[in-house]
């Protein structure tokens, strides 16, 4: 339960700046098995979530690293851990929508059109405050 509160607080600044979609404490608690967290001492250093869209399609979302731990490769480690989790869950394709495409490009993701995954558009984009001014880049990686 400590993870729920810590994840909520870690995501808050990026939610406020519209970089990460808002998630309530209840939503984080419900989907806690989809989160991976990195801790240093007692503190939450970073988190990422993997969302299952069925048919082998997974989304990497809610990626955040605390400022004190930024620029040391932790964000990349979390994405790689999420890719491993997707493989364990028999994933075939992983995608993300992000304003940090370089991080994902370095890890083998390819850029695709923002509406390439209609499942995401249907689930989230149509409710997003930025739906008419989307500035995110969609990327995906096929898992082999
Ligand atoms: C995006 C975010 C998760 C990146 O976390 P991070 O731990 O700093 O990520 P990394 O350290 O792996 O990579 C960050 C930069 O550090 C550099 N870097 C990577 N490993 C490094 C290392 N060992 N030493 C020094 N620098 C390194 C990389 O060049 C990278 O730059 P780039 O992504 O602009 O090319 C973090 O900045 C964050 O929480 N941002 C706010 C929320 C957000 O934007 N989330 C993503 C939306 S999907």
C-alpha cells in the first residue's frame, strides 16, 4: 500500500504538466500488479506500468523517475524491465505514447502514427485533455 501512495506522489508533477495521464489512488491500487517500481533506501526512485490490451498488445505507461535519480539510466532500466514483463505475459507488441522518444528509440522502438493503435484511442485518447492538441510521439516494438 506504500507503493500506491508513493507512485501517486511520484506521478503528480508529470500529471500536472500534462506529460502523464492522471491516475487516482484507486486506479493505481487496482492495477498495482502492472507496476514495476525502483526503490533506493526507502524512497521510490521510479516506476513504470504495463497495460494489457489483449491479443498480445501491451502499453508502457506511467513512466516516471524522481528528479534526484534522473539521467543515470533508471528510466531506461524501467522500460527494459517492462519489456521483460511483457514477454513473460506472452506479449507480442509493446507501444507507448511519449514526449521522450529518444529514450525509447535507443531501446529499439520505432515511431508510428499516433492513431496506429485504435485500442488506445478508444480507451484513453478520446478522454485526454490534449486530444485536440496531442504532442506525444507513438512508438512500438515487436517482441520476438
Ligand atoms: C522520462 C524519464 C522517466 C527519464 O528517466 P531517466 O532515469 O532520467 O532516464 P535515463 O537516465 O534512462 O535517460 C535520460 C537521459 O539520460 C541519459 N542517460 C542515460 N543513461 C545515462 C547514464 N548512465 N549516465 C548519464 N546519462 C545517462 C540519456 O542520454 C537520456 O537522454 P535522452 O532520453 O534525452 O536521450 C524522467 O525524465 C521523468 O520521469 N520525466 C517525467 C515524466 C515523463 O516524461 N515520463 C515519460 C512519459 S512516457
